[in-house]
């Protein structure tokens, strides 16, 4: 990981606007914020955060679908036509 992806908390306090601009313009994908030379937080652009959240939700839904497939019993399932009759169009 390039050194430019790390930023001390002190430097962030002094260069907040520049750090945010760098993230917004895509010059930096993420900034790892250090305090006492230890990683304490990650700063992302809002677009990167939204993409991460969306991917996480997709993975959760996929995991749920796979879990349901393991317990699926075809003999207890109803057809699409039966579903439409029962719940309407």
C-alpha cells in the first residue's frame, strides 16, 4: 500500500479540505488515519462508501439465498401460477 494512503490524525486536522478533495477527485481511494503510528480509522469518499455498502448487502443477500437453497424442499413449493392465483396479479 503506498505511503500516500496513510495520514496522521495531526496532518488530517491541518489538511482536512485537501484530504477530502483527494478522496472526492479519486486521487486517493482511501486514507488510513494513524494516531501514535497505529491505524485508527479509514476515510473513504462517499461514493466508495456507498459502493462498499451495496456490495456488502449483495453478499448478505447471496448468503441468505444459498442458506435457503440448502433447506429448499421442491415438494413443498408452489408454482408461479399458484402464487399469482393466491396473491393476485
